[in-house]
C-alpha cells in the first residue's frame, strides 16, 4: 500500500468519515459518482470497485461491460457542503478493464496518454482556466424536474463587467464559492462579475493539466452546490441568453522543460520562443478539427458566432481579443508567466478530452516544425471576408454538424482520443445534431407561421 493510500485511510478514520464518493466522468464530461463506506476503501485501493460500463455514456459496449474503478488517493478531499459531523470524502478514479489495463474510453486516461507523450519529449503541460457561468433565479424552474418553464431564464441581477453590486447575490455567491473551493484545496486567482446579467467568472490558479481537469470537474460541482444552498441556479450552458455573452473557459497554457518555461525566450518578439511559436502554429492548424470536442453542443456555436468577444476565426494576436489564440503581455522578471491563451473552449467542455487535444495539436506543431502565420493585428470580426481570405484567416466551424464533418477526417483527433472515444463521440453528437435539426423552433413559428 502506498503512503498516499495510508494517509487517506488514516484521515478517514481520524475524521470519522462516513462515506467516500468515487468520482469519474463519462465521455461527454458528465460527472459520475458511487459511494463506498470506509470498510470497503482498502479493497477499493487494492482491487477496485466493479461497475457496468455499458450503462455509462461511451465507456464500453454491452458485451464487454465489466469495468473497474481505481481511486486516485492523491485526489482525496472532504466535501465541505456535507458538514463537519460524519463528513463525506471524495476521490477521482481511473477506469480499468478487468485485466488491469487502463480503459481506452476513460477520458482521464485519454489525457494521461497524451501527457505521457509530452513527457517523452521532456515537456510537462500546465493550464490556467478562466471559467464563466450564469446565475439564474429559480422562479421559472420546475421544482421537481428542474426544467425551465417558458422560454427565457431570469438572471439574478442586471450587473455587468467588473460591476460591484452592494449586497448583490453574485458577490455573496462568489465569496461562498471561493471559500468552498479553497477548502477543497483548489487555488483561486480571481473572481468577478462578467459582462452578462447574472454572469460570473472565477479563475483557477495554474496547475498541471491532469490536476486542473480534476479541479474543473470539482469546480462545477461546487458551483452547483453553492447555487442550491443560496436558492439560485448555476448554468454552464454556452449561450443561455439571446442578447448577452456566452460562457467560455479561456485557457492559458504553457509547456515546461523541467523548471524552465519552454515558451520563454528573452529578447524574442513577445518573449515567445520557437517552441511557443510552433505550439501556436499547431493549435491553429488543427483548431477546426478539435472544435467538436472543445465546443460539443449545438448551442456552442451560438456562443462562437454571435460576437461578444467569442472567437470565430482561426488567428493569433498579442493583445487582440478577437483572435482565437492570444499571447498575453509578458510579465517582466517572471519567465514562468510566458504563455498563450486559447479562447474557444466552452465552460461545459470535457476538460480531459479538450486539454488532451490542445496538447496534441501543439505537440504536432513542434514535431513537424509548423510555421506560425502572420499575427492578426486588426479586429478580425470587423474585417471583410475578402480581407480575411487575403490574410489566410479561416473560420472555425459554424455548427456542430460542420465541426463533426471536420473532426471525422482528422487523424490527430482519432489518434489522440482513441478509436472507442472517437467513434462514440461522433455517433452521440450526430444524434444531438439530428434531434436539434428536427425541432420546430419558436423563431420559425413567429417568422413563418402566419406568412405562408
């Protein structure tokens, strides 16, 4: 038994923990959970907990359904919302097949495989997400089903970007959420009101990509729990309101070689190294291919294609917030701060798969020595189609269907995700698109019903 496992067992006994929740995700990024009592924990570490993988989105087919959860003791934490008396703990799990091998369809394993490839080249991958979400009133939500009654959710306030609202719901919410996140060991860098009414942002401090993917799943659960406790509803939907910004997860990324930031080169333009330029070139080259995963819902493309600083075109820039990839201002004296920012991700994206693909695209640029195109210095949205074509700026996919068509042809995405995840994702999302396409919307009725 490892020292970490012994620590968890000792903590469970000393704190009189009543249940331990074992967390994992399905292919679409949905959080799953099974609770065990302390007496079963040692066996869970040594042998795992068996479950029916065919009942979970994308994990296995019916004829090979048996799967095993192996808890990762380094992720142990107590759940603050369960109270101090007989508390509940949680750990993230890796999914294995009965023979002991990691399950190919486990999103956490997909990211681990990609991180291992980076490690073979001497790189470690660090990320820092800015996570946006909306808070809505519950007055028009069905109390049993949680389904929205009517057509428009009602935000908890009418505030805007960086607004300070005295006594406002968002202020109290963020205070409680940050306190709870820190109690679980998540480091928070900033929190503020975002541009939309009821929209908020909380930024998590840099961590390695696997830890951060776990942290994002924890973050979403904490935000939902705090919302319930305060009588509001938190949504990570990409575009919940027609006339206001969507919720993204701008992610700052960097590669390190040991203690050295591989993106940093003193004296270079923007202090960005050749490795950093190649990484950006890889991300830009394969951006359209990975968009179906980083923006996996039909609603995602309403965020990407309705303005409000959401990226629509494949370009890079320095301070240019219309670009897909931005090179933030370098913090002089801190080589560790050299990084790039990828601005397309939705807050609802599966972080394991998204970070795996971002890393794979960047590594491809380094391996193949991709050349970085010219920087976009102008507002890309305000350029004409002719101007963008002349500059070689391509568009991101305009719909989920379009994104899936491009993804299906991508060797990079197929290799990174693996056959099982790749095939399931395409089938599931094609069905989502078909279901969406079959709907008769209120817009169509209001526009055409009486005019035809």
